[in-house]
C-alpha cells in the first residue's frame, strides 16, 4: 500500500540532497516521519546514471544513507525487478528510552 500522494523529485537531486544533509540515520528517519514518507521508490537505472554523473557526491551520499537504513532494518524491500525497487519505511524513531533497540543500533552505526 502506498498513499496516493507522492513526493516527486523532478530534478532528481532535491530529495537526495535532503537525505544526504542529515547528520545521522536517525535524523533522516525523523525527517521522513515528519513528512509522512512511508515508502521509497528507486529507479535503479536512473540511480546508476545519476551516481555516475554526480560530481558533488550527493547521490552517492543519499544512496549510502538509504543502504544504512536498510541494513538497520528500517527499510523493508517490498518489490524489486530490473527497473525499480520499492521500500517501506518501517522503523520506529526511538523507543521509550535510550536503551531502545533502534537507538542502540543507530548509535552503534554512527561514526565515532
């Protein structure tokens, strides 16, 4: 299920720049939650092209952040074919205390 309203990124860099700008994965999750982002659709061919032609590294940084979120269990792959991948954002922002599992995993993944 995807909400009928999407957040288009017509120049392909706005969303990536926003994702790359966050200091941590937890900040990215808070940003997604604040905007009501529940799913992420990636055009694999476009992503490959944009990473190859991204002089500033914005696309690579955003892609690396999404990979980190997937590794932390916060992006769940729903569909993948030769053209696209669709992920559901399914990670709580934080538990009731700093000892919550997500907070511990995010802290462990943070650069020291």
